[in-house]
C-alpha cells in the first residue's frame, strides 16, 4: 500500500508578497479619504440618525488608522510565519521578530512614498509610525501564539 502523495505547499513568502500587493492596492486613490467617506458616511448616518458631520469625519479617520494597524499587524504575522518556516523553529528568536518588524516598517515607508505619487493621497510619516506599531503588535501576537504551542523544530 502506498502512502498518499504529499500536499503541495505554497512558499510562505508568496503570502507575504500577496498581502503586500493588497496593501499596495489599498494605497491607491480608490481607497482615499474622499472615496471611503462615500461608504462610511451613509452607513454611519443610517446607523446613527442625526450624527454630526464632524463625528462622521472623526469615525472615518479612526477607521482608517485602525485599518493601518490591522494591515501591518497581518503583514508582520505573515513575515514571522515565513521566517519561522525558513528557520524551521518555533518560537522565533527575538532578533527574527525584530527583523519581521523592520521588513514591515520598511514596506510601510515604501507604501507612504507610493501614496505620495497618487492624486488623492499623500505620504505621511505619522502613518509609517502607526503601521510600525501595527507590525510590532503583529509580531508580538505571533510570538505569543507560538509560545502557546509546544516547542518544535518545524512551524
């Protein structure tokens, strides 16, 4: 009796590159403040009749900054996963977690530079900082999750 064929696995760096592509797409004019306000504003006004325009603007800004955190937390988790697969170990050493954060932060800087070339967006050092905080949170989450699993030589 023969064993079943091994499942093909996708290189984890493909997932990193794919998520970077998603972030790049979110950085286009399609997801600029004026564009997303066309969706967020009416939804908020439907959910909370009588909400002020200032409150809608504040909610939209908060949603956009939380999205920055989430995008880069996910990116850092994917990078940590790829580094763990390459190293063949969990938990990742602190230096590898730092490397994941640095890669994500460098991509954040590139992404803000990309936004500076679009018509409705601009690059923001503050957003790079927010993205970097998201990357730290993602790497910390990965470290926490990997410490909950029994130590292994293969992630």
